C-alpha cells in the first residue's frame, strides 16, 4: 500500500515538474510575439536635400597658360658715349615717347655745329659762283665773254650746289646721331631692371641692353588645349568672339577676363596639343609676364540645363544614379546621365527634372523605399562648400 502511494506521489511530482517547465515557455513565447507586434517603425534617416535647378550653364575648356608681354623691347644705344642719365626708374610705367636714357650728347652736338658751319661756308661759295655766272652770261650776249667761260662757270655753280646737298646730308646725319643720344620709349609699357648704370661708357649697338620695356596693358596669355577640342573651338569662333578666363589656382575664382585671338597654325606632334593666344586688358595688373596661369575658354552656353551638385551623383554597378525624394519622403534610386561637369555642378541629361528633390548627403545609409528626414540646402552653397557623403549638412 505504501508502495502504491509512493508511486502515485512520484507521478504527481513528475507531472508538476513538467507543467512547471511548459508553462514559462508558453508564457514567454506569448510575450515575445506581443513585443514584436508592438515594435515602432524605423525612424527616418536624416539627409541633406537640394532641388534640381534649370539654368544657363557656360561650357568651358580648361588649359594651362603662360602670360606673355604684348611687346618686349631691349633698349640699346645706337651711338656710343657715356650714359649720363636714366630718367625712367626701374618698374615705372612709361608712355610712348617718354625719355628712358640719355647719352652724353656733346660730341654729337659739336659734329652738328661743324656741319652747319660747313654748309654756311659752302652756301657763300655757291652765291659767289652764281653771281659770276650771271655776269659772264650777260657779257656773252654782247660778245665780251667767251661762251666756254660761261659754260665753265655754270659747271662751278652745279658743283657748289652738289656740295650743299652733301652738307645737308651731313647735317641730317649729325641730327640723327644727336637724337640717338636721347632714348625714348617706343610704346606704353613698364621699365625693367637696369642692365647698365649711369656713368658707364657704352658702345653703339652693344650686346647688353641698357634696360628693357614690356607692354603689359594689354597683355597676352598663350595656353594649350588637347587637339581633339580644336574643332569645337573653331565652330564656336565662327559664331563670334570667345571669352577666356584666368582663374586663381587656389579658389578657382576668375581674376581676369579676355578674348581669344587665334589658335596657332600647327598642332604639336609631340604633345598632341594646340596653342592658343588670348588678349587681356590687364588694367589691374593681375597678370605679369612669365606667370603660369590656369585658363578657361568658354565655347558655348547650355540653355535651361537641369543642374544638381556633383556630390549627389553616385556610382553603381549599372551606372550613375541619384536618390530622389518622393512626396511621401521615401527615396527612389534613379538612373541619370551626366552631360557636363564643372566646379562642383553636374548637368543632367536624363533622369532628373527641375524642381526634383535630390539627396546630396547621407546616401551611404539609403536604399530604395527608405523614409528620410531631409534638410534642404541651396545647391549653390553645396557646390561652394565641397561637401562629401558624411551624413551631415555641408559646412
């Protein structure tokens, strides 16, 4: 009897343990399902958004250029002598005709005075010969003087006239040499550093110049472009003058605007590039001869082009795309084509319309259909800031 009771108690104990183990599992399973059912939806992803803009976009060809003086002249002496004065100072801007240098004119003034005196003497001889000729001719008409004497006197007069012509040439030469003693600026320009100082004896047409003058207003820039861009440049030139910009190497801002003059007459077979020359007014002296500069040649204007910041364009296995924000704040991965890029801006040929909201920052956390919370920023500020995909607004 006691054995039966103990067996029954054992069964009750085993059943109780089973119920104890089963009940928590059942209750736990029920609690997990309820928690999952009550879980909130995922929070919107914070992103930066801008609107696609329709605007006119200039198309540029970029090149590397070198600034060249429009004209350069080495000032050398055409007569020898002591350099006595340099009225134009180093670095000074001069006008055409301004005095640059003076050579001691004493010897050349003396030569001129001597030539003038010689002509005066020869003029007196000519006048005497002419009077004698008139008297002989009058006597010859009355047969008081032979005809040969008249002819000989006429020859003397002709000789004296030739001497006067030679005297005039000598005077002109002396005046020219005296004029060479004072050197004038051949055009408007800027004086370079002195090569010869005052007090030195210089030779006519010596190898070393006294100084140099460069014309920097206007000034020229010669730059190069790839040869395959030449046809587009020629087509654009046929429609009118083309603008050329010189840009700051650090900021990229335009520091001077000029006009294309002409491409070179040959393409370099070594580099496959073509040289082009542009003219700049340079009134503010931002360009200096010998300076290396970045150039931008405008070849056309895209009218009402759809533009977005370049950082919005993503690269995928199937090509380029952007994340477009739909009215319900979800994003769509939209394929696009880019027809032109410049200064942080992309011109979209297909895939985006003006006014569309485009994600420009935070794309790394997105996938199609995800809801976003967008902070709208002006496209121009984004392009200027150079923001990257760091999940925040551009600084």
